[in-house]
């Protein structure tokens, strides 16, 4: 692939230039270059959120020695040559601007050796000075960009903290990992591997990014015609999110945003998901290069289809078909399926994990109740109360008749107690840990020294409670999984809140400091359903199963979970003689 500098007439037709806004823009461009070079292994190393360093190492075709001097010129590319090529772009890059732009805001070092060449080349660029040397290097390319915006302090000031820049990088890398299952990606942050996919095939990356439980609830989508192919995965109806952020769209290998395709996916879930709930989706569209214009957006984040309505209909129909084929599993009255039988085997933690509800809506799945019973190892009382006979009072209390008494349950208090007991059980070394759910995108966060120390001192305990959290120096942590009962949306924030409350000196002055007990109490309190919530029928059923258990009479703070009023209470108030 010889590199040429694009002629003026082509340059004029290219959508206005590449902008490096933040570290993730550099990472995205370098990954795309590695993919265009045919790499099967891409390693991404990040230092200080990419502000200090971004290194992308690939085993692609490498850059020929004679092309190196042209590499950092604006509009130097091996991917297109003339205007006609603009209408059939099959590579991710085509403007020859990324390396030029990156070199203008970082110190850049490129080491490469092209296939078939005996020796490699190193190019070092700093403040407009370029040095080129021969070096020994494996076939492939390593690009190292350090000191982002070192020469423009005003732009550097606009960057966020290293951990929040890293979160953006991890988010984008994860989407590429999902879209390129045959390619092995490794993302390393400050020397630690954050995730690693092995390039083994279609489900491998879903497991690497989302964990086995989400993978078990993803449905493959597949449509093929001469003009267009659609592939990827969408979530089963049992799994949904409160935002669209987990809808990922790739067109001809390019990560894009497209409101019309997003809508097509959402439409397929109409009447399946409640309003305000969105699927997880990774939808990959392959279309003839001549039927899509990729040259419409400066950062190549949008495309224009020659026939957008057709693409809309095909994507919608493809998703609908996958959902239709899945539907028999979801019908509550269907005969036992593999799904159901797995859910009944409580002893097998893997089955349990597979079937746990992962929706960030708490307790929406019947299986969850069965699983929690399994975890508790207590026979729960059969519930005699019929759905219609329970009154939700003020969205705070459940009121029902129980064996001749009027029972009033404070559902937040009760749920708090249930979660607290689950954690008490899990604390015993001979018992199973709290089942955790993997976060789709691990969250990095920094802690002040007292909170950081608390995690480090109680690491094994916090892990048993279902939090997969790992320190990586300087008060920074990565959170990979949380207990199954925690809402995913603000997982790291929740953990920080829990730690703060646990260490709060006003916690309960009457009791000696006990980190574990306080941690369990605050986790239960912050995760339990809040008063004022409209409960779903299955949530009511779940809570009521525990309402009659003697262990659950008080919440961990000591407040009652249930009050029972017997006949004498009413008789005396109504001035009725008893038993009349
Ligand atoms: P573009 O990708 O639009 O062509 P870039 O500035 O990103 O522009 O890259 C310029 C050229 O450098 C590419 O066309 C390609 O020939 C070469 N190149 C860049 N990165 C790599 C890589 N990782 N492996 C092989 N060649 C590369
Ligand atoms: Mg490029």
C-alpha cells in the first residue's frame, strides 16, 4: 500500500478536517488504522487517561520504508487516490489526516516494519521536528502518542480527569471489541489489563465485555442479501436499559451514530419493552460502498445511505425476526423450557448466574425469586394472598389480610432486611458469595485516601459482597461487577456513597465501629426499593414471601418491617363486643 498525498481537487471534496478533541479521538483513529492494516491483534495501552500516553500496537501489514517520510504530511494516505475512489470507500480511513493531526498535538513515535521488508523504521516527531531511523522491529506498527496538547495548554485544561477520560476510551474500545469478534483486543490502563478478547468468534467479545450472564440473554440477528447484510446481537426482552447508550451501530466496520437505525431497532421492541426502556444492541450493517456516503461528517461519525428507508425496514424486520423466534421462551404459560429447568437448579451457581435478571429494573423476573430462595437456603412460606387482595397504600405500604389479622408491610424496610440477610449469609466463608452482575463497561474512579484505604483493608469482604473492584494505584479503582440487586446505572457512585456512609462518624454513635456491619447496612439501605415506587406484581409477590419470616421482622436499623393488627384492635376501636 503506497502512500500518496491527495491532489487538491480531492482534498476540496473531503468533509472538513479531522479534529482531535480528547484522548479517545486519538485512540479511535489509531484503532481504525490498525484495522485498515489488516491486524488480527491490537493492544491499546493508556497512561493517565490517555493524556500522558496512548500506545497502539498491531500486527498489521506495517508501513513501507519509502513511505515513512510522507507519513505526517496532511492528506497523505494509501487508501484512496482520486475523486472516483471517494464514492467506493471500503476502508475506515481515507483522508490521510489522522496521523498529521495527532502529530500536531502530541509527541509521536512510530515503529513499524512492513511485510517483506528486512528491517523496520522508527519515526519520532516532536514540535514539528522529525527524526527517522532504522530499527529492528516485528512486522506491524506501534504508534505511541504522549503528552496530548502539551503545546496548547488551553486545550489541555479542558480535558477531564484521567479516570473520566479513560472511561470514554474504554467505552469506545469496547464497542470495537464487540464489532470485531475475530480480532483480539487488549486494553491496558496504567499497566493493568482492563479487558482482553481473544478473537475467538462471535460470542467471545460479548463475554469479555458484558460477562456470561448478559451473553446468555443476547439474541443473534442475521440478514443477508446481495445488497446488504445485517448481523450482530440484540438483547432478549428480559434485558433492557434505561438509556440508548448500549445501542451500538457499525456500518461497513465503522462506528457511527444514526438516529434512523436506532429508531428502527427501538421500533422492533415496541410493545415488548415498556416506554423509556431500551434494548442492548450491536448492529453491524455491511452495504455496498457505493450505497453509502461516509464522507459527510468531520469525525466520520455519521454516514448517509443512498436508500435510508430500505435500510430502516431491513434492520427493523431483522430485529423483529430474532425477537419472534425467541418469544416462545418468554411466554409465562409455556411448557418448561431449558430456561425454566435451569432456573430451578439452585445448587448450580453458574445456572443461577445465567438466569439472573439483568435488567437494571430491580426484580422483574420470576427466576430471580427462585434464585434468591436458593441463595438463602430457606424454605419460604407459600403465599396465600392473591394479587388483587393486596393494597399498595401510598406506594410505601402493602396491606393485606393474613390469617385473620390485618398486616401492613413497609416494603422498603422489608427489602432492606432481605438484602441484609443475603449479605450476612454470603459473609460466611462456607457460603456462596453474593451473586454479582458484570458491568457492561467497567467504571474507573478515584477515591480520597480514607475511602481507598477502607477498600484495601476490607478487600476480601467487599468482594464477597458482590463488588468486583480492583485498585490500580494512586487512589484509582476499577469496578467491574456489582451485587445483582444494585442498579447498574450509577454503580461506582453507589459504592462511593456506601463507603462514605460506612465511615461517617455520625453513623450510629451507640454502637462500636464495625466496618462490615455498617457496610452491609448501608448497601442494603441504598439498594432497597425506595418508598414511593410503584411495585410490579412479581415484586409484590417476592416481598410478601418474606413478610411472614420471623427473621425479617425488623430492618437492619431496627425499624419494623411488618405491623399486624388483630381483631381486638378493631373491635375495641369500633366499640364492638368481641367475636360479634
Ligand atoms: P488515513 O487512515 O485516512 O489514510 P492516517 O493519517 O490515519 O490516514 O494514516 C496515514 C497512512 O499511514 C495510512 O493511509 C496508512 O497507509 C498508514 N498507516 C497509518 N497507521 C498504520 C498502521 N497501523 N499500519 C499500517 N499503515 C498505517
Ligand atoms: Mg486513519
